[in-house]
């Protein structure tokens, strides 16, 4: 069963919750199904890593991030512990939806050295350890665009931005790097 690709066939998302569930399933496939995962993002996605980490902007950079995750951490997973849906009102006439998901990251560091094609300190230039992290607390905030229809459909259901918060130094500690 080692190195066996898992194919996921999931119906087209009908709600924001469906999109987040599909994202977690694609991310946690072994290896990460980054091609299908990218279909859940809008045309100009943004993904930020922790409060002071890099921000990946645009399809090319975001795809590069998830490709790097799949290559560096072949057995990557996210175990959800809670989920919260919020309607945000940045402007009085428009509302956007955010879904906050808390959980635990787990992965084996057995692939290729981390190289998303751009700086992502402190992960760059670190040797493969063949170790794992198994319970790294994480929080993901998915933000969706202001919907053009009610109920939202089509591109309204694509992720506009994703913020991922976790302690990168704790991860390096669990991998035996620091």
C-alpha cells in the first residue's frame, strides 16, 4: 500500500462547508491531491502561512505551495477538531463568508527538500529527517468572495483566501531540526 495514490471522487460543492470538507479531503489524501485541491480556489487566490510567514498570491504561487507540501510531506494530513462559520460585513452592503477550522496537522518528512520556488523560512534548505509530526495544532481560516447570487453558486463557492496558523518552530522541533 506504500506510495499508492488514493483517488477521490466527490460531488461538486454546493455549499461553503462542502468546499472546506473537499479541501481537507484533498489535502489529506496520500499523497496530497494538489491538482484537485486547486480547483477549489478562485482565479486570484491567496494563502498566508502563520502571522509572520509568507503569503502566496496567485494561482502559480498557491499551486507551488501545495506541490511543495505534497513532495516534502508525502503523508500529510489534517484532523479537524472544530468548525465555525461566520458572516463578515466589511462594507454595509456586502457580506462575505469565513469558515474557521481548528485541528491537528500530521505528516512524515520523507520526501524532497522543501522548495516551493520562493522563500518560506524557516523551512527552506532543511534536510529530510525521515521523522514525523503527529499532533501539531493548527487553525485554518477560509474566506469566500462576496456572493453574486443567493444562494451562492459557481465561482461564489471558490476559496478567495486561506490563512493557515501553526507553530512552524514547533514543527521543526518535532522533526528534530531545531
